């Protein structure tokens, strides 16, 4: 409990996390409002399309998770933390718990707020969740945000550098995953094993554009993809903890 | 008490700390002295378990650092005053650190008062002067009211007022029975602060003992003697097995002390116009001892060889 309190104080006592949170809320809601306000009849209004902006919130959250971990190495507060908690692992678990809990709350807020906003902007559309898949699309954002935070902390522990970690996660999520699909032949199959594609397969509502890519049938179901994504996130965090424990601080 | 036994740590091909054994005792300020690059900071990190030694052990009150429960209550340390987030207030910085070891927020306020930062407790640390950041680092070291304190170069970059403040604080902490282990590459500062010295060069122990002994053992560089009866004195010194050189009509005698020289001169009937021990400065003694052990020696200055 002491360590959770320490990490909570750390998280909320600098400005960057607050800025990230503000952007991670405003950006998805803004996108949703514009989309439902301006989209013509050719765009279907359904539960899936209410979540088109949520991914942007998740990217900002990933930045937050990387930032609050990697900056501790840059500023030296990680050494101070290890001085106070020489076994190191409990402190790292406390950090991932606090950042993960924040991510869970943020994910649920983004998803339900986007859905609620869409219902207000497009009152005629049927946006009532009917099926289990609909609920998975809404509730699943919380889980995906949580796992994304775990991944962000893990990458930062492995690289121990703000600029390097941020560049890696942003290039990966914004560029690399998207272009792999265009590799002739195997590209489409590799794409279907990319972590953030996997997370989207879990929440469903993969967007109205993915049909145009002509992807083969996905190799896993939604829950299989969740397990796959979770394994990658927890694996990276575990590797980060293992390395941090062994390395000189 | 801090006890290091045969500590060794290398980074790649560079041996930073080499078979280092020393003890820092409770109730005393122990100065940890050596040129830049001698391995002082590495040793500090080994003591705090931040780095793992290749071999050897170091214990605090008999326990390795990594086995201490809530270590801030046993050991307070400031290895680098810059280990803080500049966007965080001093109070929040101390609050999170206190929380890790189950200490209440009240302790943060208490140590801030102790170092005189109460009025700026809620100011972002980025706006602090260097001296204020040092004070914050010292406040952090005192959070758990620890028995053992470690400071790495605490007076670096401080103004004279700050230096005096830190020196008095170290004395006060040691007087309360705590172990105070403080590193510096500045000998004059250590001579005024430390009762004991651990001197290292290139990662090896050069001297361990009291500061007074260090000064006495290393500061006598001979005795200067002037006499109008040079021939008599020369003979007497030779018979007394003393070594001497003559420059500008004066002798510089070594190997015997000034009492013996006076007796030899008296017996030989040589009148003395001067009989004065040449006491080098502490700085000189330190340079003599560590000159072999400087990692990056400057090229010899022409005409400055002694």
C-alpha cells in the first residue's frame, strides 16, 4: 500500500500526466462529435463507429505510460526509488498497478463518453448495445487501455530513455503496423499478428476501412486475440522488470 | 557503522574499485577522499546496492543494504542532488519518497523545516538555486531519521555560507551518534569537516585513519637550518646520520627531527640562526600521496617540479 501511495503521488504531482489525460479525453470525444455530426448517410452509425476516436486516446495513454516511467530514468528518481526499495520489483509492480488503474478508468470513460456523445449528436441512430459483441466493444476498451499501459511501462523499462521509447512506440503504432500490410504476399498475414491489430480484433468494430484491405479471415477469435495481446504486453513488462532487477541502476 | 571488505567493481576493462576495505564508525564524520575518478561515487553506489560489486561485501550496521527493511530508516543518502523531477514541488518530492518507507507526510514538512525550505515547499524544484537543491537532497536523506548518512560531494558548487551550513550539520549529526560518511575531492574542506579519513586513488585504499594522523604523518618535509658555522654543522650532521641539502647558505635536513638537530649543533659548537620544521600543507600531503593514483594526470608544469 505504501508503494502504491508513493507511485500515486509521483504520477499526479507533475504536469505531463495531466496534459496527457486532458488530450486523451478531448481528442476521442472531439473526433466522435465531428464524425457523427458531419458524416453523411454512407457512413454507418453503430456501436463500432462510436469507438473510432478511442484509439487516439489510447495512443496518448501509451505516451503517458512511457513518459512517467522513462522520465524517472532521465531525472534519476528511479535510482532514488531503488534506494528506498532495494528489491526493486515491488516498486515496479506498484508503478504498473497505478498507471494501469488509471488506464482502465480512462479507457472506460473514453468508450462510454464517446458512445454517449454519439447518441446525443445522432439521436436517430440505433446505438443501443444489443449483443455481447456490442458490450465487448464498449467495455473492452478498459482492458485494452490497461494492457497498453502495461506495454508502455515495459518498453520504458527496457529502453530507459524518454526520447527513444516514445519514438519507438509512436513509430510502431502510427507507421509500422499500418505499412506492414502493404508488403506483397506475406504482409497481410504478418499484419494479422501485430499487437495493436490484435487489440482491435478483440474490441471489434475494426473500422469501415479494413474491408478495403482485403485481409484473409483472422487466425484467432476475439478472445484469442485478447490473450495474444495480453501475452505481448505482460511479456514486455516482465522482460523490463527482469532486466531492471539485474542491471546496475 | 559502514564496513566494506575487499570491494571490487569494474566496468568493462576499467577497474573502478579495487579490493577496497575500510570502516566508517558511528559518532564520527568520516571523509572519503580521492581525486576525481578515484572510485568514490562507485563505492557509494555499491554501499547503497544501486550497483552490484563483482566481489567483496559492504554492510551497514552489519546488514547488506539490499536486506534492509525500509532502508530510509537506517540509511539516509544524497548521491546526487539532481535526482529529482524539476516539475515537482519539494514537498511532493519528499512525500513520495517518505511514502515508499511508510513514513507520514508530516516527516516531509519536518525535514523541510530542518533545512529551511518551508517557505518554498510548494514551489517547483526547477526554480530552486543549486544551494536549495542541495538542501532538498539533504532533507530527503533525513526523512527516516537514519543512523547512517552518506553524502557524495555535498558542498560542490555551494557558496561559503552553504558550505559552513553543511559542515555544521555533519558535525551535529555525528555528535548525535550517527555515522556520517562524506566524500570530497577537496582536502581543505575535509580537513575541517572530517575526524577520520578514508583516502583512495584509482579505486585502491591509500590511507585510513584519523585526519590528525594523516596530517602529522605526511606533512613534515624536513627542517630548515641556518648557521655561520657551516663546516662544524656539516660534520655533526654526517656523524648523526642525517640527510641534508644546502641551498643559499641554508641546510634542509631530513631523517632526524629538529630536537636532535639542535643537540647535534650544540655538541659541535655551531651557533644556529634558524631551526624551523618545514610543515607542508595538508593539500601538499594529499597531492604527494595521490599523485601516483590520479587517473588523468596533467602534463608536468615546467619549473614546478619539486
